[in-house]
C-alpha cells in the first residue's frame, strides 16, 4: 500500500517516437507570446457576514490607494469598483521578461437580503483590505413578496 503510483493514460503513447516531444512542441507554440500579453482581471475576493443590524464585508484589494476605490449602494445592491493605473517605466537597455501586476478596472457587485442605509454605513481601507459596515435599513425585514395578478 505504501508504493502508490499515478496512472498516466498517455504514458504508453509517449514511448512511441512521433509522440516523444509533444509537450515541448506546445511549449514553443507560436501563440504563446500572445497568451502572455493577455491579462486576466483579478477577482475581488471577499467575505460577507451578517449581524442583527448590519452586514460586514471584507474585500481583498491589494496594491490600491483608497482614492481609487468606489463603493456604490442602491437599495440592497452593493457595487465595489477600483482602478489601478500603470506607471510608465521605459528604460532603454531593459526589456520586460514577465509582467504579472494588473493595471485596469476591477468591479464586483452583489445583492443582500436587506436594503442598506447609506448614511449610516461606513467604509475603511487599510493594508489592502476594504472593510465595509453596511447598516440595514429600519423597517425592512428582508423578505419581499410579489402580488400575483
């Protein structure tokens, strides 16, 4: 039982001469430089907790300035957006080998069960984490019903 090996369904095929360097072929594929230039937008990761009178949101947004973050509230809909701008650093004798830092606009929206009181809510950004305290509006119980006609 101590000697477990992984099953590789293509191992037998790779021993045949035409398939021997198949992985290396795809590593040098001509579209590879294009794929490196395409940047995937990072997702704003967050935790949402609920207390009796408010929601608490912790959103990871590293590398931003608080001036670049916008929080919008419309009823029970909350939207967080941020924009990071790229600083120009062109040097004559250097070329970029790899660039992983994201520059551009990020956005995340979500709905809550209760309407939010914008005037009583607060936002605080420190050490790459946005903390929101979203106070529930008085008189809303979170359940919504539609009249059937």
